[in-house]
């Protein structure tokens, strides 16, 4: 057993894996509840509830140490994170109203597969063969699924979440107000569920990183694909086709190979 620093517990990969899996089960719930809510209200309202509920809960945690606990010299980075995060969630919630939930979530997991090419274009940074192989495998998986038919920890986590949810709420609020319509009782349930599930996904992942590093826990993020497929099957009766199953396996496998290549490359550099 080894400790991982202040605020961390002795390393326990099993506990970290369980907490990470619970976190990404909650992410799958966010998608499912967002899809259900998006059929009854606007996407902006869904994103508002997703962030507003989390912001209200994080306030007492973030200001526990007084006003000084909110001081930051990285306000621009907080705004950028909130803007990109809000845009990504908004796009996902729009997408899941237009295609099967599993397909939309699988497409979001294809994002890391673009990283080797983007890294080369921006900085001419060469990726390892394993990373390219993982990307290639993953892209085949995405193609199969669509066949016709992850600020660094330079600031305390409560502060990061405080500013993320604050700015995300402020950014989407005007559009949500413009598109606001009276809500049915079940819509309120879906929207509150989106916010609560998002909150617990953050709580579980923060707890998970106290027991193991993000590198070791990285592979478990792919459990959300399985959870999403099961929810899609159970609620919307979209049983996974052979192409979807093969695509899921290849996206997950490609991601795992890419993660392995990413972690092996620094070790190889040190050894040389």
C-alpha cells in the first residue's frame, strides 16, 4: 500500500474502480434522463438544471474556508473550461434527441481517438505506435456503430467545480429563459434527476481519485458505454445489433490500447 499525498487514502485500485464505475453509471443516467427531458423541454433548460443543481450544492463546500478559498488567478481558464464543457454537453443533449442514445455516447468516446492527429498538427508531437493503433481500432468501432440502420489539479477541486458550475449556469441561463415553457410534473423529475446524477458523478470520481491515479482508473470510464446500451435497451427498446456490439468492443479496445500506449511512452523515454 502506498499513499498518494495530502487528502488521498492508501492506494486501493478495487475501491477506486468501483467508485469510477459508479461515477460513469451516473454519467449514463445523465444522458438517459437528458434524452427523456429533451423530448419535453428545450436543451438549454436541460443544461441549466444540470449545472444549477450542482452549483447550489457545491457553494457551501467551496466557501468552507472563507472567501479566500475562491481566490484564483486562473479565471480565464475557468471560463474556457465552462464554455467548452457547456458546449459539449449542449451538443450531446441535442444529439441524443436525434439518434439512439448509445450511438451518441459512443461518438463522444471517439473524441480521444482524434488526439494523435491533433497533437501532431498543433505541436508536431509524435504519438506512439500503440496510440495510433488504438485510434485506428476505435475509429473502426465508430464506423461499425454508425453503420446505417476526458485544468489540471493546480487548484482545489471544490474551487474548480464552483467556477465551472457557476459560469456554465450563467452562460446557459439567458437561452433557457428565452426558451422556458411551463413544465409538466414528470419533466421536473427528469430535470432534477439530470442535476442529481451529474452531482453524484462528480462526487464519485473525486472520491475515486483518492484511492488510485487517473491513469489506473482511466479504462473504467468505458463502463458508461455498457450502461448506456443497457439503458437504451431497457427504456427505448433499442436492442444492440451485432454491429453495435462489435463497435462497442472496438471503441473500448481502441481506447484501452491508446491509454496503454500513452502510459508506456513516458516510461520508455525515461529508460532511454
